C-alpha cells in the first residue's frame, strides 16, 4: 500500500484553519474601531482616527471606494486594503 503522505510532505500551508478564516473575514469600515482599522495595510493611528471622524461627520460609507474620500487615503492605500474591507452589505 505504501506510506501515507502527510500535509507537510506535499507543501500544505502552515496556517491553521482558524487563522485562514480570520484572514478571509473582511473588516466593516462603517463599524470598525480604531484598533481594528490600524490592522489594515497603510492605516496607522492617525488615519484610523480620520476614518472615524469622516464617518461621524458624513455618515456610513456607501461603498468601499468611498474610503478614498478620507484625507490621506488615496488610490495606492485603497489598492492595498480593498480586498480586506467591506461596508457591510
């Protein structure tokens, strides 16, 4: 019959299932706290605060592209985070 092949031998990712699922879950930019927003690529404490201030003044984002209306978030930053965010459709 032969020796069973383990996941290690065929080069399976080392991520755990829980970690992979966490990575796939998108962050709702309409409800996320600053601590959550800073986990996004290119978003630090200042930019997270700017996102929250924008939400408070203008209401919820209607689409993810609207995040580029926040001062300091341009196309480059948007391209980095667009796969990680949602508006909670």
